[in-house]
C-alpha cells in the first residue's frame, strides 16, 4: 500500500472512519439550527444591491436625513376610459385617507391627482421597505389593494410603481430556497439513480450534499451576523444550486474511482485510500478553482455581486470538505453491497475499457487534427450568436417571464400621466444652492415637472418627474444630463439619485465588473491549471477551449432568448455570472480528464494516456455535467427572466463543455499534440508506447508522483 497513507487513511481507516462520521454528526447538530436562521440576516434592501460608491448610493444615504426609512412608493391608478366622474373622485379621496392608516405606509399619501385627459386619477402611497422588505412589502401591498379594490361600476384600479414591482418580485422569489432545493434534489436523485443503477448508492451523495449545504448556511449565517457579510435572496438561492451541483460532481468522480479500485483490491479501505489518493488532487484543484474564481467577485462594484463571491466560495469549500471526508467514510462503512445489483467484484473487468467513450476515443484517434479543427469551427460558428446579445439591462416590464399586475399598472399609468410619475429623480445638495439646483433641474431636457425644494439643516432635496419611462434608455440619458448641469452649480455638491439613477449606476457598475473580473478569473484558472498539470502548453490550450465554449454557449443562448423565448434582452450582469459559473465550474471537467491523462501518460505516453483517460472518465464526467446542468436549469423554475437566462445559458454551456469540448475537442488536441502538451515538464520525454509493448503487470501497484 505504498503511497496511500496519510490523510486518505485517516478518512477511511478501519476505526477512524467512525470518528469522521461522529465529527460530522456533531457539526450537523450544531449547524442545523443556525442554518435555519439564514433568512433572518438576508439583506434585500437597496443598499444590498447597489454599487457601494455610486452617486445614487450616496444620494440614497443623504436622503435618509429627509426620510429616515427606505421608501418604495406604490402608485394607484384609477382609470375610466369614458372619463372620471364625481363618484370616482370621491372613492379615490376616501381611499387616500384610508391608505394613510395602513400599517407599513409612512409619510404623506399624495393625491388623488387628476390626469390632464380627464380619464384617470393617481395616488402615490409611500411604503416602508427595510431589510425585511422583500417579505413584508407583499403583505403591505396586499392591504393597499384591499383598500383600493376595483369599483363594480366600471372604474378600473391598478397598483404599480416601485412597491408594486417589489411585491411582484418578492412573490417570484417566494419559496426560492424550497423550490430550488426540491427541484435540485429531484434532478440529482434521478440522474444518480440512472448513473449508478442502484436503489441505495445514490442516497449517500445526496445526504453528503445536504450536510454540506446545512453547514455552509450555518457558516454564512454566523459571518453575516457577526462579520458584516452581505447575503441576499439571490446569493442564498445560488448557494443551494452550487453546493448540490458541484458537490455531486465531486462525489461522482470519487465514487467512480473507488469502484475502479474495488475491482483491483479485496480490502475496501485500501481501495478507498487509493481512490482518494488518486482522485483527490483533481477534486481539490477543481474546488480551489471554483472557490478562488468565485472569490474574485468580491472585487465587484455591485454589492449583490461582491456578496455572492464569499457566499459561493464558502459553499464550495464546505462541499469539498464533506465530499472528501464524510462521503468516503460512509462508503467504506456500508461496503460493496451499496453498488447492488452491479457490485464491483475483485478481479472483474473494468467496463469503461470497452465502453462508449473508449470507442469514441478510437474514432477521434483516426483523424485528431481534422476532428479538432472541425469542432473548433463549429463552436466558432455558434459564437456568432453573440451579435444578438443585448446585455444592456431589462426594463421593468421585461424582467418577468409573464406579465404581473404591476406591469399592467405601468401601462395604465403611461396612458394618462408623465411616464416618470411616482418614480422621481432626486437631487440633493447644499441648502444655499437650492434655488440654483431647482432652476438647473427644471431646465434640463427630459424633465417634465420639478417640485419645490425641501430644506433640512444644511441640505436641500428636490424631486423631478421624468418625461420618459424611468426604466428606459432615454430616461437614463436624462439622468446624465441632470448630473452634468447640477454638478456645475458652484458650491452645491449635488448628488443625483432615484430609481432611474440607481439603474444607470448598476448598469455601469456591471460593465466595470465584466471588464475587471472576467480577465482576472481567466488568469486565476490559468495559474491553477499550470500548477496542477506542471505545464505551460496544456493550461493555455484548456483555457482557449473554455473561452471558445463560453462564447458558443452565450451565442446560442442569445439566439434562443431572442427568437424562441421572446425575451427583450439580458441583464447587464448576465455575461459575468454566466462566465464565472461556466469557466469556474466548466474547467472542472478538463481538470478531471487531464489529471487522469497525465497520470496515464507516465506509463503509456500521452496519446495512449488520452484514450485511457477519456474511456475511464467519460461516463462519470458526462453524469457530472448532466447533474450540474440540471441543477442550474432549476433556476428556470423562477418566473424571472434574469434567472431563467442564467439557468439556461449555464445548463447549455455545461452540456456543451461536457459532451463536445471536453470529450471531442480537448481529446483531439491532446492526441494531435501528444507529449508536447506537457511542455516544458519532463513528461515531454515520455514517448508513446505501441499497444504491443503495453506491460501486463498491474500498473496500479505503482504510485504516480
């Protein structure tokens, strides 16, 4: 058993396996109650999403001096196409008075304000939205709707504005944790049942992933509670997908290698020690790639993105620890019968040696250069769909898969009032310059109305109504013009905020994050691959294939979004999220394959090693890819376009990477380049052995250094 001591034996030794199990039982007992409190520390208010140093964020902080609470106005629109009558006016007035008494409504209720065309009225209701606002605002909006319910005499009533949008978004996120968890569990269970064809074995990876998720949630809760880590509904939902998807991938690789070793060793403890010793480096390198890649997100300007970084890294790290300690212990505790009815008996033939992937490798080996050229050209053609990508942000009406009530209300509001009504631009500056700021704001193209300044101590706040829809490109251009003129007012030190300014700053922050983080993640992955494979050529080629795979996945996704799903565009954060998930997670499969190829190359040469590596890992990597694709596809169960797009693009990209890039493109390139893949390492000196010179001795008795 040379080379299999150390940590591997500590995890799966004859008696130490029980210590590992006991340790994780204690951890789970402590972590369970803490994990259940994660929703208590989630921050879903504006500050949890906005860029930290953006002007709109600074304006929002200053605005608290005038209005201590975070306010999301609800806009109530009363519409009668034939014209508003006296009874309608009276009802709206009664509603306005009653709305001021609704719990959660803060400040003055404005209106009813008549439309110039005489066919509508509007009331603006300020609703408090705090750290728990995403949950509470649904109830407040429901009460507001109950007060203003439609009149049976033909008066239509709509609720829209930021509060209406927030309530619809909250409903879309409602049950995100349970929906994603149950969907992910179902997908993983089905795929594992098909992969293992065992009624019992699939339970251990799922149990281990459940322990990992619970532990990760507990750690994140403690950090959010005591160290200021920002967690929101988005990052908490993605955590579930990441832990189950990546954790199950690691489990699949380990179990596959364990099953190989069980055919070569009578003692299951020895077999697991060897499996951990040989598969462990690839699993650890894979997890390190994902964790470090996700940690790069902490450099993002967007608070929502920067918070996702450490949350994801913690999830991946905990998942790794569970899958290389608890899972091996459980596997050796239960023994070979877990694999029933296809138990891997000692001395039985390894089925992968003559399976589908072995046959595919043989076909690729006939013309490897032609294979990789044709494959690369096909992926390049798929990348042309990038010209259809419009990651410039989504208008409110386009953020939902179906049309919610708040969007219908927006359409009614736009029919009768200035499009920016209820979502004003806010200018805050020195009180001494209030008159000049108001004049500058009123004279800006795209501003319909300007209110009188409100003075508080040494500051003045001025609200303006935009002529264009607040989520439109024209409205964002107006914000830039406003900033130009108010910044030019001497001594005003003006800041421009409001919903439209926030959207503009978020889009620009996302653009900055794309330019910074995408190259950084590529560099991180390249360095890790270089260290793992001890080469220069192989990491550069693998990075090139991953980038090509990413471009192809994005290109096809853009075409599908536009011409099949009918989506209006993509969120500005879409390319970054898809890139990080695809590159950090997709590189796993190249790591799994190439570490095995490198191991085999020591004994057989690179070309023969590539065929053995593909045959040995093809089935497990494909299963892992399907699991990961299925877990990300679960995001499409949420009725939000941004999540549906990320889920589809990542799922498609993972399948593309698993089935085409890793199995065909990378294998063909390895067969074509041969030993030069490992330049400048000493492995370039190992020539390929003809098949007739292959040693018959059991090569697995040796330890690959």
